[in-house]
């Protein structure tokens, strides 16, 4: 059973989060803190009591934008501890996702928090803590990929994706209607979508062959235009890309 600390400076948001967490059968106890400083004091007590002590905390569900010490600051401090609790960020802003996972966050949940999405974050934390067996999940639809936007899960058709950009442990999916950040490494998408015509053109970019509108050759440089954006092709991928484009129907 997980022992949880939830941190949010907005009281209604904190109470909602505490209510949802308390309803999860994998959580044995849950406490709240109104700011990062209060949370740090609570975590220090937990570390002093030891992993099996009555004050122990397994997971911190942490807001990011708070006055004074913010959530990212607190997470950075925790990385210096010998046995820090796991961190799940719960925020209304998607812009900090890359920083959050650089800090080894277990998950990044967007507000408004949905019960199903929070349950997935609890599952991930439980697996890392060894508190629960892995629960089988349905195989995803190969023609779509789920993305989160403002707390709502939407499904983007893979055929609509023009190119993919690596951002740490994340990948940003570009379409003609905008972009979406997903927690999947670029190398995983490259392997998954190779048969669908996606090719690596750079260590940071994966491009759908069907969406390449131009191949530009310069003085020692190669680039392509996909989705209205010019992307550089690295030297090691240039010949393979030219061959694939020449064979494209």
C-alpha cells in the first residue's frame, strides 16, 4: 500500500486530489501540504523515520507553479536525498514536461485531473515501488496514438503526423493542425512506425515519407520540407533518404 503526500497551494485543487487519491485501493494513506516548504519538512520527517517508519512517504503528487519554492525546485532537492520518494507532477501546464522527466518523475498528469488518468499514475508509482503487480492493458490502436491536452485524452491518427521531434524522454508529434507531446522516446516510435513509412533523418527527427514535399540540396547540406517546416538531414542518413524518396510511388 502506497503512502502518499499531495502538494498544491490551491486548496480546492488539493482537496480534489486528496479525495481521488484516497479512493484508490492501492493507497494506504494520503496527506496534504499547502506549499513546497511544508512538504519538504514532511518529507524530512519521513526520511528520519526510515522506509518502514510511521512517517514514511512513498510518492509525492506535486504541483509545479507555487509561490516561493515551486514543484520543480522541490523535485531537484529530492534528487540529492539518499532514499527520496517518487514524484508525480500534477499541473495545469504542459510546458514543463521535459524538465519534469529529466528529474526522473514517474508521471506528469495535467489538470483538471481525471480519475482514470490519476489511476494510471498510481499504477506506475506502485510498479516502481513494487507495491502491486503489473496490470495488463489493452493493446493500443496502431492507427492512432493517444495524446493529452488540457486533461483530455485525444487520439491522433498516425497518418496525420508529418514529423516527430525528440525532446528528452518525450517526443513531439507534429501535424498540420498543431503539435502534441507524448512520453515515448523517438527510438521507440522509429521502430514502431518504420513499416508505416517513417524514417530517421537526424538524431532529433523522424519524418513521414508521404509528407515530405521537398528535398533541398545545398553546399554540403541536405534538408527536407515536411508539414511546412524545413528539417536538416544528417550526413549519415542523407543517402538512405534520397534512395527511399526515389523509390517512393
